[in-house]
C-alpha cells in the first residue's frame, strides 16, 4: 500500500498513535529470550518501534542486539530507557536494505504491519540475513482481520506454506502466555533457516541443527 511509508509510521510515533505498542516486552518472546544462554548471540529486531524487546535484552546483558525501523522517532523511547545502547546498532532504514548477518531475528508486530504483497520478500530477506542454521522467532496473528490493515492477519496454514521453502518449522503454535487482549490469537513461531548443501545441488536442505537454547 502506497500509504505505508516511512513518513506514515514516523507520524504515528511523533503523535503517539501507537495502539499496537503494549508498553513492555511481549511475554512469549521474553520467555524465549530467557532460555538463550549465549550473551553474544547476534540479534535483529526489525520494525522494532519503541524496542521494548531490545531494552529487555540489553538489561539481560546481551550486547549484540540490533534494531531496525525506518521511522526515526520510534527510537526515542529506546534512547531514553537504555542510553548506553550502541548508537551504531540503531538502523534507521528500510529492512529490505539491510546487509548484515544475524544468529536470531525477532518478529514482533513487523510482519503484520507490512503490505501482505511483501510477505514473500520478507521471508526471503530473513533467510538472507540469517547465518547458517539461524533462527526466526516471534509472534504472528492467528487469524485474518475484518478490516483494512495494518495490522494484517493470516492463518497458520498460510504461514506454513509461505515459510516452508526457506525454513524448517520447529514451532508454530498458539501462544499460551499472550497478553489478555491477544490471548488465543497469537502464534508463537520458531523457524530454523534451511541450509543448502551445494555439493548436492542448490535446493537440497542440509539437516544439521545447532540449537540456540
């Protein structure tokens, strides 16, 4: 949609029109973070907004956390709450232009905010940004919405079909610890990047697994 521009989102943060923002790190994602033992895990949170998850990770001692949002005003909260957060880890840019590598990408209200026509591009970009056997974790809405988004919902079956060519689906289930307004309508996902064994030809998955937790 043409209206979903950097200016559109920046105005939302500038005027504090952010009803999707719950004010703290989402419980299902926080629970996953608490199981990650390696504090050097290199993470990206795209469409991070006020970056509550990044602040939470920073306070846990993770120092390789990066956030991306093309709305510059979104990071005002992060800078206030975590003034020692590395400035060069604040990526004010289009997610699809990032050229870095990460062990873990965290999905929280970004996938549902982009135009659904970009979802295939999103999946390919996440695959590109992840290191071999890297993970995509986070939350997806479990049903469509009866109004024009954002947010844009979807179904478990749609997501399985969309992600399967690029990821092994480790978890995709209804979250049992969502916030009350979203209880029963959030899917927690954990997907592992499919590796491709070039010796067997492009597109042949390499099934080795190195768990993060």
